[in-house]
C-alpha cells in the first residue's frame, strides 16, 4: 500500500478540479488504496449506500463513445434534476455564472463562440482525457437527501486521497445527464441511481485550463459561530 505524499491539511487545500489529464494510467494498487480510503467514509446509520463502478482502458473508451453518441442524437436521461433556475437570483446563481465564465475564459473561448463553448461542455463526456472514471450510484432512500449526502462525503474522501498521492480528479454532474446509457453499458440495475461521476488520473500540468483556481468566499459568509469568541 502506498503512503500519502501530503498530510491532510495540505491535501485538502491542494485539491482542485483538473479538466485535462495525461493518458498515463494509475497502478491498480494506487486505485485500490484510494478506494480503501474512500470506504472509511461515514454514512447515515452506517448504510454505506455507495455503489461505485471504476472504468478504465478499452471499456472507458467504448463508454465515452456511447455517451457522445447519445449526446449527438439528443438523448439524455437524468436520475436527478438540474436547472440553473433552481439557484434563485442571489449569490448561488452569481457563483454559478462566475464559475462558467471563468471556465470558458481559461479555455480561451469567447462568449459568442457557441461551437467553442459546446466543445468545452462535451469534453466532460470524454472524461477530460482522464484514463479512469468512477461512477457513483445510490439507492432510493425516501427523499434521497441522506443517501446523496453520504455519496458526497464519499466523493470528497476519494478526491482528497487522490490529491494526497499526487493525482487529481473532477466530480462531474454532466455525466449524470446520461444515466441510462451508463447504467446499460455497465449492467447496473435500474433501482440504483447515478448521482455523478469522477474522472481521475494525472493532471496535465501544462494545460492552460488547469491553471484555473476557483475561489471560495470567506468562511464568515457560510458559517455562523455560536458561543465562540476570538
């Protein structure tokens, strides 16, 4: 088992979402170590509701082609809703718009360049060139909020473990837009719902888009402290 290359405090702050990867695959031992780290994630009533499919090699290439074909044909299938309108008209929507604008700028795509913007979005379906992709499925538990939060904690542990070992990953809501295609390809039963995917591997450090660092608002904008004085 490989040892972490970064302590937690450094790894959690160094984690970023890479959007262009080198084709170099990770070793099976390193992938397993990351999965074992993620398996320690806490969950509601210890249900451990994650079912994770990791796809690499020729299967990864074939799956990407299937997803791209579905996209070309205008076929989509999401297990969960996604709409910018749900963010409202305040800070959440502003952050989402800033995120999109920053991505296109980093990719060198002008606002009026519709083909260029589409290419940036479609790179999601090619897993940004990453040699590996993990799909995170979950069961239907009530309103799904508890299970989805457990999957989120699993994903964060997975991502930080990658960073600690010198790798990178990116959680991708866009992969969830083709849930049926992915489920059929992987032989996943209908009752398991696809929340999102994570492409991962070695980031291409020379890629301009990987120089982008998304900012975070100050802690005070998200957190209210009670009974604590400085």
